[in-house]
C-alpha cells in the first residue's frame, strides 16, 4: 500500500469512526452531518433483531416457500447478443439486459452500462455471498467500448469492484462514471479518473447527454462502518431523440410522482421487480411488482423494463416469481402488458420496444 493510499485509508477510517459525512451540506434536507436520509421516512436503519428474525424464519421454513419452476434444474434461457451489431451500432437506440440491474443502453451515440456487474458473486469476496444463478450472456470485454457508466448506489449487487477495475482498464480508455455523492470518492480511490459526482436534483451535460440524478427511497452500505454514508438514487439520461430513467433500488415513495412531474415522462424506465419478500422486512427498501407498476405510472414512462430479478437470489421469493407477478400486477392496474416488459438475459430490444415475442418462452 503506497503512502497516498495509506493516508486515504486512514482518513476514511477516521471519518467512519468519528461519524463524519464528508459531503455534508447543511442547506440540503437529506444531508446529515454523519449520513444521508430519504426525503420521505428518514433513514433505513433496521435493527439487527429484524435481520436475525428474517434469517431465523428462512432457516425454519426452508426455501423457496412456494413451488418454483426454477428449482430442480430449471434454468432461464439466455440469449446470445448480436455483438457485431452492438459494436457497430451508433445511431439506433437499443437496450440489452446483461442480468440483474446491468443494462447496456445505446442512446445518443453512446454505449452506457447501468450498475455493471460481471462477477460470479454479489459480494466482496468470490468464495462467499449470493452466487450468479443465470450465466452471463456476454463478457464485458466482448461488448462495445463503454463510454458512460451509471452507478445507483454502493450495495454489492450494484457496485462490483472487479467490474469497475475491468472498466477502468478497458481498451480505448476509461469510461465516465456517474456517481452518487460519496460513491465518487470510492471510485476515485479504485483508480477511476473520469468521475462525475451528483447530489439529488443536480443536472449537467455529460458526453452530450443531459444527466439528472434523482432521489429514490433506499440506503447504502459496503462495510460495518459506512451505512448511509454515501448517497443512492436514480438517473435520468436524455438525448434529443430518447429519454431513459434508471431507478436503481428503491422502496415505494412519493419521489416518483415528483420525478414524473419534473420531467414530464420518459421513453423508457428500468424499474426493479425482484428481491421483495418477505414484505415485512423488504417493503421499505425493495418494491414488489405491484409497486413497480405504480412507479411506471408515477414517472409517466411510455415503456418500462423490469430489472433486478432472475440473476442473484437475494431474498425469499423464487427467482422466477416476477414472471407471474408482474403480468398479474399489470392486469390488476389496467396497464397493457406490452408497456412494462421483461427481457431474456442477453436479449436486445431496439426502439420502439414492441415485444417481438413473449419473454421467457
Ligand atoms: Zn440496494
Ligand atoms: Zn439491489
């Protein structure tokens, strides 16, 4: 460890131990001297007893609770992306689902990754933690050179250190990282040279796109000492011909009606639909499919795509539960099924995102 890294590590440890939020701005309502909080409902800071109750109930009841098509060897089909087309494409809007919260979005002549995760486990070490249950449809090095990376928050299933290092080392130079406050410091410490830090409702041009960082209802943590010390949120990316909202992770909140009012709708929203049971524990931090449909309406998305499912088994519902729960939620809300779709891993859709076939057939 060099002197600079040692100094940074010592300062970070000092900040953690003394409870300092280095990005604290007393004029912002969601800032506290020692952390960030949500605009509605304060911080998510569940007592350890809740976590222990969830784990105890899991071990008592066994998993998965409902019968699932995913058990007994069933696996999701994985598409082979048309990599030559993706590498050549610079003018068509396209979206490719890599898995979990990772999307390759092509818009504004740019190749954009959301919460890029190309590792086998969503954990700091690769011998422990939630394992990838559905294989990667492509390696990072097979994709076109990435121009822009949007990070939603610091949780391990969204911010993967090995993937960040691979992006920093990619041929053709580093991408620009869009980072919530605090996450920008982590990225720079890992070697990222082109980092754009954003607070909620900040807006600026990046690589020709209008970029806005928006509040969602969640939390952050990577270690025992840094809970809610870095910010979380969603990204609105706008090119002249296409607008895209990446929600990241969230519970349901009034933030989404506000996003809908401020932006007047988006062409496509990527909204989480998985990792939501048991509700007594998850509701404050992860929406279920019915709440995802509410957000689709609140933000006035012309189309939405479900993410954050079918890849890492993080919670109690079966990995394939959103396949049934999302269409049921759409029907109950009177939203056409084609307006909020699920994709196969590796599948690419091009504007205007009309479903070419039923997903997961
Ligand atoms: Zn999270
Ligand atoms: Zn997550």
